[in-house]
C-alpha cells in the first residue's frame, strides 16, 4: 500500500543513536521513513521503539554494498512512491592514535563511512534528478573541521573531511537539477556510544560545556531538508568545538 501524499526519507544507520532519533523526528513531521540497519534484528528493535507505524519500512543490509543502497531506493519507491530526502547517517567513529589503526579499522571505516555515502547518494541522486527535486544530508563530524589534540581520530577526520568537501562539490553538480546537498557536522552527541561516566570529560571538550542531544542534531537535519534555497552547507552542531582553538 503506497502513501504518495507524504514525503519520504531514507535514513541509513537508523537503528540506534542519531539515526533512531532522526527516524522519530521525521515520523513526527509526517514523513514516511525508510530505515536501514545492518540486520533484521536491529530493525525490529528500532521499530518497536518507534511504535511500528504504518509509515515505517525497514530495509536490512550492509550500506557499504551497492546493491543494498539501490534496494533502499527501490523499496522506498515501491512502497511510498518516491524518495524526497536521503540522510547518510551510517558511520563508524574510531578514535585512537594514528599508528594504532589496523587494516581492519581502515577497511571497516571505508566500507561504512565512504562507500555507504557514495552508493546511497548515487542511487538517491539518480531518482531525485529524474524528479527534479530532493535533499541529501550527510552526517559528518565537526572534528573534521577542527581537529582536537585530546581526541586523536585521523581516519574519521580523513573520511568525514572528504565527505564535507564532497558535499560542496555534489551540491554544485546537482544544483541545476533542483537537488540540494548539505551536511550536518555534529560534535559529541549523547548516544549509547558513551557511558554516563564519560560525560564529565566529554562535556569539557566543547566551549558550551556540554554535549549535544540527539534532538539537536535532528533539528539541524530537519532544517536543512526544509531549506529549499540552501545547498553546499556544512553545518556544525557542536557547541562551538569547530570555531577554533579555545
């Protein structure tokens, strides 16, 4: 059963943390939500938290595979008629000294953070260009805008920084087709990735003196998907972390 009356968003990495918060926020705005996670079990747990609404479709699979990305768009169109927004949220953040990164660390980060962005954006862009409308929002990282000596994270900076640059380049390429491409660059966000015991240290990393809520990240993404004359923007949501040395 299709619902062509509501806009549709595809969210990668939607089973927990920022991705789950984005799914909640878009559902509250009346969107159809196509949620991706690596396994059916993760999607089932997320759907339970979201209340299993009729406007939710789960698609399991590794977003680092081209066929998974294409399936996301194809199943969204089959169920809801179109894709209006893609949020490239799936990502791995692995902070450690540069010399300690392993071959597996690099391969996993490239597969999820880089290939996931490329394949999902390609599939969505083809559909959006044909419709002459759409929004792509990439979730990157403010540490790629302003590295922090207390948080060694060269590989995430390398890949997320590249996606920040690619956001601007793709925005230029797709602007004539009325497809907007932007990014939200979070600082540290209150997700299950961090324990309450870590919050004291993490709060001190931002000039604002605290970490972000998931809702604050979702609010920024929602703004960009409603801003029809805004494209090529990398929007930090980090309490001032990326403004410079402090």
